C-alpha cells in the first residue's frame, strides 16, 4: 500500500497524538499505522499516517514544517549498525551541545539529529541536498552500477559480480612483473615466499628457522610456515620441480608463476573476501542493501592491497582478513572467537602487533565495563583461550616435540632488531627527520631501539587511555545484580566498541610512524581501519575526504617500490579506477575545509614530483632525491592522519562518556522495543547512559520485552561504531 504524498494531502492534527494516547489500537510499529475514524463515521476511509523521510523534505522546495512529521520512521524494523551513530566529528559535538542529556529523546528525534547533521555536512545547506545526491550518482561509477542492478531486481547478484570482477582485476595485475623478477641472486619477495614452500615441505620443523638463513631464511611466525607448507604440498603434487630443495632457487617458469599467483588469489578468496562481506553485513546491518554493496565495493577494490599482494607479491590479505574477522566477532559480542582470530593474525605476520594495543585495550575495557564479577570471568576466559591459541601455534617448537631452546629460533627471526632503524626510504618520522638529523650517526642501534619504543608507546597511548577511560565511566555498577549472570552479560556489546576503529588507526599509524624497522608495505595496516571507516561515510564528508586522501597518498608513498617492480601501469589504473568507482573528487569536499585544502596541496605536490621524475633524471650526486621528496610529501599526511584519529577518538569518547563524573549503567529495563526489531537507538539521560543494540542480527532475533529483561536481570546494552 502506497503512502500519500505529503505535499498533496497533509496529515491532520491527529497525527501528533502521542503513543500513550493511542492505546491498544495502535498498530505494529513495523507497518503503517491506520487512524480509523470513530463509530460516528463508519463509512470514512482510513487515513495512512506514514512518516516522511528527511530526504523528501530536503528535496522539496516547499516549506513542510507544519507537517510535524519525523524525518525517519521510528518504527524501522532494522536494528542500528555500529556505523549508524556518531558518524563524524560533527555528530559527536552536536550530541554534547544539545539538550538530549537533559530530556529523554525518542528514537525518531535522535535519529533525525544525526541525519540532519549528515545532510548539512554533505552540502552545507539542506536545500542543496538534491543536487549533491544527483552529482554523487553522476560521478560515482560504482553507485550508478549498484543502482542499476537494484532497479532491475538483481541485487542478490551484486556481491558475486563484485567478487568476480575484483578477482579478474587481481589476476590481470598479476600478469605484470613482481618483486625481484629476473634479478639474481635473491630474486625478491616472490622468491622468498616460494623458497619457504620448499623449506617446509622438505625439512623438519626444527630446521625451518635455521636452514641457510643467508638465502631468505624464514622470518615470519609459524602460521605463515603452515600456509607455505600447504601451498608447497599442492605445488609438489602438481610439479615437484617447483619446490625442489635448493635446486628450484630462482625458478621463473610460466607454470610456476601461474601457480604462485593462484595461491595468493585462493587465500584471498578463502579469508579476506568473506571477512569483508561479513563486515558490511555485521557493522552496517541497519543500512540498506545498496549502501552495503557500495561499502563492499569500496573495500574490495582498495588499490594499496591489490598492488602489494597481487603485484609485488605478498599474502597480507590473510593477516588483514583474520583481523577483520576478529572485529566482526567483537561486534557480535563473541569476544573469545574474536581473540582467537586475532591470535591467528599475529601468528601469520608479526606486523599485526600494530593492532595489539587497540585490541588488548578494547578487551580490557569490555572487562571493566562488565563490572568485577562478569568482567573478571571474561578476562579469565580470554587469557586461557589466548594462551592456548599461542601454544597450539608454536606446538611443534615446544617440548615434547622439540627441545626447549627450539622456541627461541622463531622468536629471534620474528623480531630482527639487528637490521637497524630503517632500510629503504619509508614515509615515517625517522626517514623524514633523517634528512636534517642523521639518527644512525648520532646513536647506536640499541639506543635507537629504545628511543623508537618510547616514541611508539607515547604515540598510541591516547587511544588506549580513551578506551579505558570510557569503559570506567560507563561501567556496570558493581552492586548491580545483573553481574551474577555473567554468561549473558559478557555477550553484550561494550560502549567502547565505537572507539575501536579509531584506536586501531591510532595504534597502527603510531607503529608505522615511530617504530623500529618499518617497510613501505606496512602502511597497509593503518589503511585497514581507515578504509573500514571510509566505506560507511557519505561521499563529500570530512571522513570520506580523509579516508581517500590517506589511501591515495599511501599508494603514492609506495611508488619507489612499485617502480622497481615494474608496476607503473598497474599503479595508475588501480588508483584511477578506485577513485572513479567511489566517486571521489576533492572539489566536492566541504568548501575551504582543512581536508580539502590539504588535498589540493598534496595532490599538486605529488603530481609535480611525478612529472619531474618523468622528465628529469636524478642527479648523480643525489640519486635518491625523488624518493626523499616522496617521503617529505607523504609523511606529513600520515602524521596529520594520526592526529586526526586521536581527535576523533576523543570526540567519540566524549559523546559516549563525557568528561564529568562517572556514569553508571543501571539495570532498569527500558520501554519495550518495537515488535520485530532490536533496540535501535542510544537513549541518553541525565546521569544514565544506556547504549543501543548493534543491529547485526536484526530481522532474525526479536528484542526482549521489558518484563523478560527485568526478570532475567540482564541489562540490555550494546553500542554503535562511529565513523
């Protein structure tokens, strides 16, 4: 049944009747409410009282304030996803500066507040929203295609088609050269990965980390070795010459290249792609299928990962996919499974330690939030499961399977402190400052290790502090009887979940900028949480501008590496394609905002550097001049992104917990949720903060009623991620 056009038939004054006045005759909130006439008018046709979405109000040239209709339906059957609240810095500031802490808002009014700010952030004027939306559709290839598929009732084919196209693109990137191709005697990272396959297939585990270390000795954690063993077994079954011990060094036959490229693609399809699909279905469950598809497209075609894994040749998608799975399980309240996935990510590549402060702080904040009893039980379970997972990963190197000192072999290889502060020109603090201050001349390696450790610790501490502080301020009261039901309480969602992506970005960028022995490729780690935030941001917003800017400059910072690998064509195509698919144009960012001005300046400098490098050869006296200039252009952007992540974390933490006295979550059950929907909004009152449902299982799980919640003694708590 279609709703009436509000511009043609306005609602009568009875539309403002409160919920308490409608009584039992009020219909289910998931359907349009019918205001039937009284018995004195038995033949009058029913009037459909449907709320008017804000976008229709914005698109209309007429003033419709007299309608007094909420901008979004308060009876949506969807739950709120983690990205539906606190979507930008302006939203958190708006929440703290309005009177919503002194009055109890309805879900419609709270949601209208956020959507109103979103519209203003996009256009600066609500009346321009229609033109902005049309421009988004015209400029974004991805949006146009997704819209075309949905209008032709093929929306269930969007995700498979995206996976198929991205797989084809990845394979096409792999048709080019790779790290170390035809460059003896070491042959680059490609040969390192292939060489580990032959090591694990032919040697005992006790020799994996000791055999001929001068030629690409294994220096990644055991899970990488196990993956290499699986790939090596399959390669040995197809053609033993591909992984023949020592005899296959430097092999570059076309068949072996196809096999090696196929292994990267297979692991990507097994772990990374499903993790992305699960992410958009979990963290953006309350958003439309079209928006979820656009987010999936944004993540799937990220150029930096495509170029490194399928061009340069790496298996970073396995590590990143396991980290995303951990975030998905955290969002679902399954913290133990999330901890296992993160241990697996650490077990695949030690670079996942970049995320460890944020992940560990989030889990600790969850324990603090739950209170002494339930929090302590969750802490014990996490400690046991994490320890058991590490033991299983390193089991072949532990007694009775090996001598006790065997465990030191992988540990020494995993943490190579003897290599020095840095090797190549990397866009971080040490390389940029080394232009004017020669660190290696001023201090020894031991001093530089300690100095980098201190700098890194100070850099990620703000994210950790905000997580812990917010957990303390919103923790469940120690006297709350709900703490006795730890099994149910620990499965809820901590209010600190919105802070997790910002903490991940702060932590990863801190390690990239200040830690010891950083490579160009490790920029992929801070890019992951940033792109997860970006995929849910509206085009033209500040979040969108920062996310795309840092992604583009990250690829630019890897240009010296990609140039050596002969991936210039792939570099240009993937960057242009991704920007066109997501509809990015710095001119459409908030006018004269800092991120817009910064984008113009940085893109101009990067373009001039590429032009100069193309026209002029590097002088013999300064052969690395172009690489150094690349570092000097990229590093300020990454430092600003690190500061921006701290700023957003502070604002989201302020919106969640404030800066005043500690607020305790009471066990008083809220009003019954609408039928068929989970709790959809964060209800905030003076002295009480009650977070909202995540929305990841809306449509499949009915929300508990007030009576059931109070009888079970479970506080209905969850949270929402801020973008």
